[in-house]
């Protein structure tokens, strides 16, 4: 979380104002009257089941660190990335040395024999996972399985009988009902926040397969994987994400519904993974004009196929321009298609109704297996290489790194990972996170292409083509400050 940390001291309030504020609070929050001290009993019951998940992470590549640093400012104003996964809280007081890092999240016990639910993103890059119990014990944890699609992971610890929480259904609470979140925000220690269920069935761009619960209970980094509880202490969701322009809670928190969690947990315990359907197509929403042109009538049903994966399960059956109307007689739309397909069983055959060239027809489709998304694709690239003549470090750029730098049209290239102050590269204006694609007319495909370059001078400058924030340009490295 960037920005300045501030502490505010609250001064005494006149008794009359305090009384008015208290009365107003009860009017605004009817549950507040029952909750004056009323949540304490629920917290006493639930808190011993909430744990902190301590993760020793695999090391980041030098290129990844450079890309994340370079894109930090531009991402601040990019709404597509404001929805942040809460990967970790404050660093451990005993940080892991070498090529690893430390992170933490939250979790909760669902069975007395040591089954624990947390978020997949909390443990996805883990080299070692430990769990800190409410009684202070820190014990090793085994990752039984993860599901990146729903962001759920299942852990197991051996610690004797443990207090467990009950996974209920989110259907038992309504919008406006009170909810409680317990977790370890920023590594400060177990904390409790309360709010209401703000909305249901929220679909976020990064997670099109989940109907999230939305809450205004404060959720921050480190809360990931903790329980969202009803007023009687039943788990109705697992906190997983926030929408925030600053990185801190602004009252827009999201939780995975408990019924989704329960079904995933059963699959993870039995098989270590979750099987989901996949058709290998991309679609767009229908508009009145598209519907009129493609199916001859105004309709809000159907999804227009814009791409078919060449080696995918629908490659020989569906075509770009087809309008998919239904699957096994169930109407589909752009909004519902993703959730409908993942519920299909891989290997089975379904009957799809499509309109092709104005003619409605039925097509049998064999359902494929939804591929697992890559685990932190920026981790590629490995260590960096120091270029003595330019006094800078570079690392090979992966496809994902180029995409993050808005340079997806480029091929190859080297990421600038470090710069010596007043070195030749720094004096020329290079920055960490720049993508160097050419040295002179030579395209750079590997760090070895630049590692042996000669020392530049004003008489013999080195011309580099650099892409920064998606814009290419040339700079001349002379070893001297630019005039």
C-alpha cells in the first residue's frame, strides 16, 4: 500500500453530542441496537477458528520486480487494475533471506481434524506454508489443493482437535443484514470489522465465474482468506478482494459465497483440483442492431462468437460469427455464458443451438477441461545480468512482461532492472522497467546480446531503441550527461 501512514488521535466529545451520535447510530443501523456489545459473543465464539497463513514465497525474478516498479504509478489510475487481490500484509519481523520473500494472509478452520480454507492467491507462490493458530502456535501446513478460478485453497495441519467454523449458505442473509469480517490486516494481528451485506451477485472483470458478495465491512491487505460471518457466527463468505483507488479499504469489499466455497472444498479434498467445463471460444454481448443483423429480430438472448481457439474443443464445430443461443435448451447471454460453461462436466456432450448465416441449427459440442490460469506469469525471467560498459542490469523480457509494459507488439527485448547512479545508462535517461529492443540496428533477444557491448563515448555513442509506457523511441548513450 503506497502513501503516508497517518495516525489520528480522537479527543473527547461533549456528552450531549455523544448521546445524539449514539441515538443517530441506532436509527441508521437498527442492528446496532442489538449489536451494542452484541458482536462480542459472536467474536469470542468464532475468533479461535481464524488463523494467520504465513507464506515463504518463491523469489521474484529481477524482471518482475522492475516491471512492477515501472507500472506502479500508471496502474494507480487504471480502473482495470484497481481491483486488487490482497496478497500479503506487512513483512515479517524475521524476513526470509535470499531468493524468497515473506507474505501472509488469513484463513479459518472448517473441521476439527485441521482442514483450513484460505485464498489460492495467498499460497500460489509458496515455497513453504505455516499457520499461526489463535493460541499462538505456529505449525507447518500442507496444501491439499488450490483452485485459481474461485481463488480457494485447502490446507491441512496436524495439531489435535481444533475449533471449527460452519460453512453455511449466503442465501440465509439479505442485503442490509449485518456481517462481520475477521482476519489479520497488514500483519497487525487478528482484527474484527463489521458492516452490512451491500449487494449480491457482483461480477468482477478479473473473476467472471464468481457471483461475489459485496460488503462495506473494512477489508484490507492481509484479510484475504478470512471468514465473512453472519450475525450468528455462520460463515457466509470468504473475503478475497477490494476495489480501491488507494489500496486501502473504501467500503467496497468482496467475498466468495460460502456455497461456492463448500463445493470447491469437497472437490479439493477428494481430488486436489476442480474440474470445469471449457468450450474454447470468445464472445461479445448482443446489441439490438447485431441481433437484427444476425438473427433477424431484436433479442437480448445469445452471445456472438468472436474467436474460436484453433486447438480447442469447439474448433471443428463453432465458427466466428455464430450466435450461440442456448446450451442444452438453457438460454445463454454474454453475462451468463461463462458461469454456465464452467458448470459443465468435461468430456460430456452438450447440444448447442446457434444461428449461422441467418439459419438456426443444433450442434453437438464435446466439453473440454478449463485450463488452470498461469501462476504469476511475471515470475519468468530469472536473475538479471550486469552490463559493465553501460553500468546497468538487464533481464530477458517475457510475453507477460511486455504486455504489462504496454509493449505487447514487440518481440524479445531486455528489461532494465537496475541502474548505477551517474552511470552511462542513467545519464542517458534510462529508467528501471524500460524495455530495450535494439542496440543500433541489432534486435535484442537475450541478455548476451548486450552484455559484451563496448563502452560508449561522445564520439562513439550507442543508439538504443527503448519502449516506455507503450511508446518507443531512441536514445544515444554517450557516458556523459545529455546536454
